[in-house]
């Protein structure tokens, strides 16, 4: 399983550990990923995703999964998130 957020595309970054003596060794900064079930109001069910803690805050800030996916760029989303986005768009079109 890749260490990549399914909503924002945030992945591992590289940098250096820097000692007190200023010795530098390579290290990886991994995203804070969590397995969560987000509720979709349009679909009326939960959607399991592996997202970063920052993405979870962004989903809450934008007013839920449906609103977040409506504004999200397709290039950043995972295949599973894209599938959910299309399902939501289809369901909203059927309601209107």
C-alpha cells in the first residue's frame, strides 16, 4: 500500500537529520495517514479512504466529503476517490 493521501496526493518527502555536530544524514518525512470512513450525504453511505490528518481537517472545513470532492482537482485524487466523485456527481444530476 502506497504512503499517499487519497484526497490531496500528499506523499513522502525527503530531507536531512542534522546532528548537534551538523552531520547530515538522509531521512524520509512520511505523511500522517489515517484509515477513515467519511459519510457522503448525497450517496447516503460511508466511504473508506486512507487520508492525511490535514486532508481530514480540509474535508471538515469545506463542509463534508461531497463539497470537498466537488472542488478537488482530478489529478490529485486516487482512483477510488475519483470513482466516488463521479458517483456523487451522477447522483446529484439525477436529483436535480
